[in-house]
C-alpha cells in the first residue's frame, strides 16, 4: 500500500516524465463509482485516470477523418508536385488558386467605407440579408413573399441552416422521418443523426444507366410513411451531378402531394448548375407554385465563394403569414441556445451584392464565368478520356452531369489508387470536383482515371 501511495504522489508531480508501474493503475479502479453513467469499460478507465493523472479523456476514442474535409487535410500533407485536390467542392481559378469574387471585394470596400459596427445581430440575422435571400430564391414577385408567408432566418451557411431545420423537425414532428437520396452529400446523414431525426434512403442513382433511377425514386417516396420530410437537392445533385428533368420534377411533386410529405430542399449551388440563378431555382419555384408548404436551406459558400463566412439561410414557406410568424419565432428559439445569433460579415456582403442592381449584374456575370470554366474542363476531360481510352467505354456521362462534380463510377479501391499512385485527392465514392481542375491538368487526370478504371479491381 505504501508503495502504491508513493507512486500516486509521484504521479501528480512527474506524471508526464515518469511512466507509472502497471500495478499502480489499479488504485482508482478498485473504487466503485456511484454514478450509474460510469458503467462501461471506457468510463472505468477514466475514473482510474483521476488517481494516476492520466488524461480524464482517456475513454475518448479517435474519430475517423471526415470523408470530404479530411481529403483536404491529406492533400495538404502530400509533398508531391503533381498533387491535385479534387475532394472538396471549392472553386479554383485556372491556376488552381482560391478565388475571391470581385463583387465580394467591392461589397467589402463599401462596408469599410461605411464604417459598419460589430454589434450583435438579432437572433434571426440581418434583416436586409433575409429579405434579399428569400427574393433570390423564390423570385421577388412570388406570392409567398408578397403575402408574408415565408419564415426566413439567417443560418450558419448551408450546413447550419440544415441543422437548424433538422432540430425544428425533431421538436415539432417527433414522429416524422426524413427521406434522403441514395447517394447524397455525406453530411446529410450526420445532420439528421445528430438532430435525432430518423431517416431512410430513396433510390436515386442507377449505376447501370449512370443516370437517375426515376421509377425507384418515385416508388420509395410513395412507400415512405405519410408526412415524411423529403430532402431534395434543388439543383446540381451532390455527388451525382444528375438532376430530374422538369417533367420528372412535376411527377415527384405529384407523389409528394399524394403522400402528404413535406419537401425539404437543399440549395447549395444556385447559379452554379446552369450559370443562371433563376434556372437553378426552377424546382423550388415549381413546388411553391403548386402550393406546397416546404423548407429550403440556402448556402452562399459556392455561388459567392463565401465558404469561410458561413452565410446561408433557412426558409420555411407556410400556408399563412400567421403560421410563418410562429415558425420563425420557434426557429429563433432553437438558434438562441445553439449559437445565439449569426455572424454579420457574410450577411452584409450578400445584402450588398444581391440588393444593389449593379453589383447584382456583375455577380451574375462572374458566376457565369465560374460555371463556364467548369463546363470547359468537363468538356476537355471528356475529350481526353474518349481519345485516350481505347477500350470503347462510353464516357459521355461526364458531359451529362452538371454542377461542380463528376461522379466517375470509380469504386473505393480505384479511388485509393488515384490518390496513392497519381496524387489525385478525391472522395472515396468516386466523386471528383471539377471546380478544382484546370484545363492543363485534364490530360493527367484522364490518364489516372483510365489507369485506375482498367487496372484496379
Ligand atoms: N448541401 C450540399 C448538397 C453540399 O454539397 C454542401 C457542401 C452543403 C450543403 C453545405 O455547404 P456550406 O458550406 O455549409 O454552406 N458541400 C461541399 C463542402 C462540404 O462537404 O462541406 C462538398 O460536398 O464538397
């Protein structure tokens, strides 16, 4: 006992420098813990740690790297000159440098000149932002706006807005389920999991046709319990780059209506799919026209390049302005204990750009340039693949997909090969971000894809 006590005393002073003898670890373990939470093995180890000055967080296991943002971390660690980051959906110039839009710089200059303060925003965010963001999405002359039926609150970009909406679903529709496409943006599952909203998948991508499994999609939406929240990608579906046609959107609306489901749109790429803000809002506006109550999460990460500003919104279209007011009050109530109120800088940038006719027009031109650059590399990649691959494989799916990504069909081992041999970083589901590709790198990428596709099982 004396020696055991001595080692405890020693451990408090020299815990880091002097490793403890094995048996000294047992002292804390022998003491039963009263807290019923401390049941598992990991927690017993935590209680031991108290007496021997090992970390109290000993029971915390290592989290796996994020499937998308973790790719950027691995890319940064690679010292090879050939390396190419096609993981995260972030726009790069032809020189593969990050791009700050000119309209953003102009808006920021205006903000400096005006000497804006840094006071807290209200919980719902900047009023001028909330007004223009809803107008951009639904169209300023849309009756839902005129009639005050949209509850809009500024969110922490697309992710934060989705998360807030998920918390709202959990609180007000505790028995409802979310339906998400298979596949979908990886974080959707995390968001619903953390908000404790049960979810299941509906069929979306058909590997045989490298297109939309429309019948499967409709059948699964039909089979779901009435009143489910159906998560839909407003445009430029991530990761597949495959969107329903206008006729298919009508039919999707039919089945959602029939089942009394609630559409929940994720709009992270407005303007980036086609280059036109209005064309990319087609699906949302169609559902609004058809009289649905619905939710829409918006992001300005991609279309205004405001990734790090965390600026977006959640909009809930209600059947009356009265319901809208109440929904908004509850969204604010959810936001307050989560993050209190949102950051102001990105909101002011958006309000200045979208709210000023000159900057707004300039933005549209810049966005067309960005979307155009992606279309050019898409075309070049397709040509390189078709010319270089002598197997006769049809690569035309690359051209049919839209938005920032191409879903190559490469499986995990092939994607690993792309990284290990070619230093091309991409997500393990075979998605590549064409926004991170330049014309001059297309040939290298085509070589890597052909090699991985034909030589890795
Ligand atoms: N929805 C979709 C469909 C989406 O692809 C993203 C981001 C977001 C929402 C959220 O973006 P935010 O920056 O929170 O507004 N996707 C890219 C980045 C990421 O994974 O966070 C991506 O897929 O690479």
